């Protein structure tokens, strides 16, 4: 079992300059405390995502860490010029000595996609074409490509990533059917579905993996993402979680509510139902160890990404959870 961190970088109660500085301090702690990877979300035009250009922030992460792997979860591929993104991927992998994890997707919010003049209904066709193009560009000296959305002729590919043929792929899986693509690409996967839904996704991923004739020993990381708050008492952790969740959910819903679009993620107004369903946790480190065994290991997941700094959570609250994870939880599953 490996542990990582997922981060929306949503708006807190401190100036943005201070938030960036404090988040980098947290990431240095992830590096020291044996977390496997740091995953940064990409959002636009919303307080949910104050790092809308993940590569810029991740370049700082590359220089502030030694062993921690990191990457976007995900780059919204239709929003990028592919040549520019190929070059950015190579730079980040080189700056980090080959520690980049390459999360890809088409963008979860149709509102944000439209901000860029991109038609969200084209995403199911544009995303796979963009990925084919980017994967090719990371492996050739000269890139030519002709598709529905992109056309390039003999573009020199000067940069190369450290990892061959490219950094490991990651994909967010929201339903069992979408596990097929992740398995086809050999991508690591993570889902935020509650325990029962996550079990169905992981079972489907393993089935698809075997269907491609690949051995179980070579399975990638199959992860779940959970909101996690730890403290010395369950009451103290729950109090923090309830307050921070209300702020985070407000950021989540903001654009959808402003634009009169039905909020598609189905999140409850309070964190309690998520805790009951195994999609979030608030309590002590000892209780969390039992939670991981019952709700993560037992469903076949081998990776847990913890969102430890969501909503208006303070730096001290997030660091408290981070230290308890690193000192009292991660060693128990080593």
C-alpha cells in the first residue's frame, strides 16, 4: 500500500502568496515522510483551483523535493497546445530527475472548458487524439500528425523526458466502464467513488487488465482519493472536517450554480454522508489505520491519495494530518 496526496489548491483564508509558500512547506513534509506522490488538480475561473497552470507550481515542487513523485491529476488536454505541453512535460521530468507522473483527462467541468473556447461535447474525440499526439511527440525526433483536431508537419522535437518512453500515465476513473481505457493504456488510476463504487471500478480494471493478457504482478497503482482529517481526538478532527468541507463544497459548486448547470458530482451538503460511505475520514490515526484496512486494502486498492488541505483548512491543521499520516499510518502499511 502506497500513500499519496491529492490537492485542489482551493482558496484559503490567507493571501495567495502565503498559501503557495505554505503549500510548498507541506509538500516538503510529504517528501520527508515517505509519501509516494503529490497530485495537483487543474481548474480554471474558480476558487477551487488557484493553480490553473499546474506545470508552473510543479516546477517549484521539483526543486523543493528530493524523492517525492508529482504531477497533474489531470492536465485537461483539450485546453493545451500539444507542442507546448510536450515541451512542458519534458522540462518537468528533466527538472525533477524523472519524477513526473502524467495525469491526463478531458476536463470534468464543461463550464471551464468553454472558457477556453473549446466545445466540451468534442472532448470524447479530442482527448484521445491529443493523447496519441503527445505520446508520439515524446518519443520522436520529428513530429508529423494529421487528425480531426490537430495537424503538424515535421516539427522538430528537441526535448526528451528522462522516463522512457514517457512519464507514467494516470487517469481519473468515475465509473467501471471507464476503467477499460485506463487498462488499455496501462495507466495508473484513481477514483473518488465511495467504497462500494471503488470496489466495482478496481474489479473492472483488474478484469480488463487480465483481458489484455497482462500478468497480475504487473498491475499499476489502483487508487482511491479520500478527504482526510486527523487529530488527537475524533471530535477535534470532525470539527475541522465539517468546517473545511463546507468551504470546499462551495468552491466545487460555485461555477455550476452561477451558470445554472446541474451539479453533476452528487456531493452531499455536509461531510457526514461521505464519511458514512467511506469517501472521507475524520478521526485519530489509530482509527484511520483501521479505515484503510477495511475500506482501501479490502477492496483491492494498492494506493490511497489523501486530500489533506481542502477548503479553508489552516496550514497547522493540514500539517497535523500530514505528520500523523507520515508518522503513525504510512509505516504500518510499509
